[in-house]
C-alpha cells in the first residue's frame, strides 16, 4: 500500500513559519533532532577538553575552577539535553504515530510546546554555562550547591527545571497516543517493542520528572533565600537531597536506556529476518525495569551514611532490576539463531550495543554488590560503568536507529561503507576510551579529579587517545549523513524489507502519514522461514 | 598469593581487604564467563546464520517459554548468590565495628585534619599503628567530603552536621594514599594525604615526639568550664541537668519514649540540638551551642565527656 502522493512532509511547505509553527510530529522530530545534535557536540566538546587535560597528571591546560566547570557542563548537557530527550523526542516523535498507524500524536500542539520548552530550558542552562559556568557536577550535591558553589547554580537549575516540563509533556503525549490512536487491529501484543519501551519510558518521564523539579526548586530556594532544607547549618539534611535527587536520577537512567533497548529490538529482528525471540518477555521486561527502577536509588548512597540495613535492601533491589535487562540480552541473542543475519550499518550498531551494554550491565553488578561498591564508588570504575551503558549502549542504539530510519526520515540512502566504517570506529574508539577507566577505578582514581597520581598516567593517556578516535568517529556521520541529504540515492518506501507500518508508507511519508488508515492483521515481526518480510497490514 | 594474579590489581592491605579482593575476583570470573558465553553465541550465530549461508533453518524453536524460564531462573540464582556474598561481607565488616583506637578527623575545604586522643594533631597525614583496629570519628566543617584509602578498600562520606564512623586495621607497615572521593569544590583533587602505618613501638615513639598542649579530654574540660557547661551539669546549681559521669556508651531512656546509646553522635547532637533527644526525667532547658562551637571544639568536648565514662554514675 504505497502512498501515492506528490508532496511529502518535508516538501509540503518551505516557509520558515511552517517549521517553527508546525504541529506535524515528523517536523517536530526534525526540530528536536537539530537541537539535540547541537547539544551533543557542546557536551562532546567539554568531554574532549576533559580528556585533553587528563593526558597529563598535572594541571596544564586549564585551572581547577575551569576543569570543574567543564565536567559539570559535560554532565548537565549530556544527561538533560542529549541523553534523556535523544531517542524519545527524535525517533520517538517521528515513529510513534507511524508505527501505530496514526496521523499524528494525540496532542500535536502540546508536542510543539514541548520543543519550545526544551529550547528555552536549554538556552537558559547554556547561558549559565557560558557566562560563568557551574562547578557542582551534574548532581548538584547540597550543601555544596546551595551554599559553597561560586557558579551560576540557580540559572543552570532553572534551565533543567524548564526542560523537565518538555519531558513531562512528551511522556504524556506518548502515553495517550499509544492508548488511544492505535490503528484498527493493532492490539497491545502486536505493537513493536520500540513502542512498548517508549511507553515504559513515558511512564517514568511523567512520574519521576516532577520530583526532580521539586528537588531543583528546593536547591534554588535554599540558595536564594537561605531557608534551611539541605544545609545542616540551617537545620537541613544533606542526605535528604541525595534521596530526592536519586529518586529521579536513577529512574532517569532507565529513561535513557529503555528507548535504546527498543531500537535494538527493531534492528535485531529486521537484520535477522526473524520474529523477535520471546516477544512478550521483552515487552514486559521494559515495564518491569520501569517499575523496579524506582526502588533502587539508594545504591548511589552506600557510603553516604544511610543505615547498613537500607544499604542491603537497595543492594538486593539493584540485583533484581538487572534481571529483566539480562533477559533482553538473551532474547536478542536467541533471535539471531536460525535467522538470516546481514551486517548493514544499523545491525553493526545493534551488535555493538549488545556487547557494550552487557559489559555495562555486568559491571553494574559489581556496583550493586554492596561490599565491593564501598571500594569503587566515586571512582573511575563508576564512570566507566555508566558510560558503557549511556554511551556504549544508548548512544550506539541512537546511531543505529538514526541510520535505520534515515531513509524514512529523509527519503535518502546514506553511503553504506562510510556508515560501517563509522560504526566500527566508534566501537573501537569507545572501548579504548572507557575500558582503561575500569582499571583506573580499581587502582583508586576518584572521579572529578583534575590532577592525579603520576603512576596512573599510562591509563589516562590510553583513554585520551581513545577519546580522540571516538570524537572523530562521532563527527563522521555528520558529514556522510549531511552529504546524503543532497546527493544520496532516493529511498524506496521499504529499503530494509522490514515489516512495520512505518515502512508501508512512502519515504519520506506524506504530511498525514498514510493515505488510508492501515488495518493491522498480525504481529510486528513476521518473516517467513526464508526471511521474507510479511508486512503487518497486508 | 592468588590476588597477585589479577591483571593490574594491587592487593589490599587491611584486615578485610582480602575478603573484598576475593569478592572482586568472584565478580570478575562470573563476568568473564558470561561475556565469553555471549560472544561465542553472538559470533557463532552471526556467522553460521549469515544471510546467504546454507545452514539449516528448519525446526526453529517456536515455543520459547521454557528457555525464558530457564535463563531467568539461572540469572536470578546467580544474582542472589552474588548479592548474599556482598551483603554478608558488608554486614560482617560494618555491622559490628571492633572497639578501636579512636582518632578524630575533621575534613574541610581542602584538607584533612586528624587529632589523636593524646592531643597530637596532624594535617593531611594520619599515623596509625599496624595490626590494631583504628576507629575514625569524622566530621566535616563545610561540604561533603569522602575519606578514601584505596589500599585499605575503605571509603566513607564525611557529611556535615553529623559524625561518621569508620574503622580499619592496617596489615602492612608503609605509606598509603588518602584521597577525597566526593567532589568538594575547587581543589577537590588536591585534598589528599598520607596514611603512615607504623610498628606499634614506632607509633608510640611518634606520639611521644609530637608537640602536645594537653590531651583532647583535658582541653575539652577547660572548654567545658569556659562555656559554662559545668554550672548545670556539675555542682549544686538550681538547674538540674543530666549528670555526665559514666554516661558514654550507656543506653539513655528518652523523654517521650525510646532509647538511644550515648555515643559520640548522640553527645554531639545534644550539644548542638539539645531539645531533639532529651533524656527521660529532664526538662528541655539547655541552650543550643550550634554556631558557637567549631567542629574542633566539639571534638574536645566529646572527648572530655567520653573521658568521664570511667567515673561512677551519679
């Protein structure tokens, strides 16, 4: 059922106002894509400076105050202005209506509002970071942030506060859309796993983000007015801040990784030409992770002085939350069994994701194991662990998804060899950057250290060398994807011979997605034994 | 020793470091096994079932639930084992700290100050005897710091507004690195020091060499009089305040029910926030000393009240 239309969503209207006042979910996705790409390179530039500085044990590139501002900028920008919005607001915005056979999200204008809030929040925070910076680390720990920091804490926090409403609105929009706008015949168990994982993500966005907003508002309140909330000098409790902060920020980790898992599920089935192994288990594992993820925040506080009993309970829950992730890894692997596996660039990213995410997950167990965490918490072991999840996992999945749906979004094919080269380069650059950091961690190098012991230099040099490869590898797609916009071959409606509804309309899709509402007949990943795709709606 | 065989690993040198290292080895072995299994399966499937290959694709696994149940159960059991190992070691080490040599540590931006009961003070250094448990009573004067000695496998945050306890027993004479592990501002990465572990005799000699005004308790006693504490807590004042002799380490029934142990933390809290935990049978009359005494002075007052433990209860 190829949509037979002259214009698509990109060519429907060329005026600027047609972009900035658009309510088309696909255009909003493109707006978000441009914005978060900018933030990705801002955060990446800060990371590059950090790794440059750490190539030697002494301070030689910048002063300590600047170094502290650099890692704060890196963390704040990457967490709130790249990782959290990355897949939901770009691929999610673009694909949710397409995958469920809808014309748009349930609240198109709310969707545009979400982008404006994000833009305003991002601008406020960027302004704070550039006019003087913040030196608290992305965690804003009190009482440092509320009393001792000499940075623009209130402004930075205000930006994150505003951007939080963007998260909430996007989450709300997805939940309502998935409940109300599914095409006829599209039952819950016929939804692509990407939709399941975005649903789980949206639930966390809606439930956890307001709690972060409250926490940040209290930080600003204490800093401005001196009302004692977190500072013990004013009668407050610093651990209260940590409980409140991590009650959001641990679930936020799942906001970042769940959409990545959704993308990988799509890629693995398509490039194995096979139904996803254990579909229902994978689907429900997303929900389980979202639910259990709310009960593990205390594992960030094993050495903070919370009671040993609380520590043990949080340790237990942290092991429990790892089970559904492990189940997903097994199911992706089993999906390859007796499939027809091809190695196009998106699949390379997916395979890289499985390997890197597994290393990140396994080292997460080291940290959940309370007696061992005491030793390595707040060291580079933790840094390495969460970069394996966030960068090795999430960013890799994002790039995989971007390549996979690029023909659908732009109507153009990217150069395959360049894309494979970039994927392989990212994989090696990533491992070279972050694996040495595990070793730095067990050798006792604390995080957020501007100067360090000279005997640790060899590992830092390795890591910095890897980071330079990684930085180049991340720049590559900018060029060849940009090139493809103008000179890439035109994409057919279904270049990967996949099954989902988004592939049953033209590339790029028309303004209202489908010429006729698709009627869904079967599950999302039906392939014959010879690997032939059977579209969901025909 | 087996610990020397883990690549890039320097064995720990405190009494429980061996157990932590063993736990690490266990976690590492499990991880390597899982990663190898996964890589073999991924690579094996990816090559064997590559598009265009001629491997047999018939008889695919259709009913998958028994696979799901099996690997879920296996994962659960494995994880439970690791959890139990980590938790039991943690409880063994931290639930019942041995009575150790008490040393007071005050952290501030960006230095560590240690004070021995005999009145010896040192900055960014801490001398301790080998093979003897040391108990640190730590306080922060400003933001959160974290006392971290990698070689001892030990770390604890030093949160302002409360005492934090930490114990270790060094097993090897030598000099080890002390670091601050919680970000605390500009010179966070320079807030480091040395732990000097000495033979007991050398440690005594070191203590004797230091220039000491008086023991912490003696200085605390002077401060106690200066601040006017003795007026109510001793003597025949009209105000009846709880006697402090024999108090330390004893259970204290609280007004409004409940019990607490009169440890360093309780004594500190009572000086700063006397109305929070009033002993049963007394009126909440004591003024707060918050803002009037520094962490250093608090340490002296606490040391003095502790020194009264040996005296008979009144």
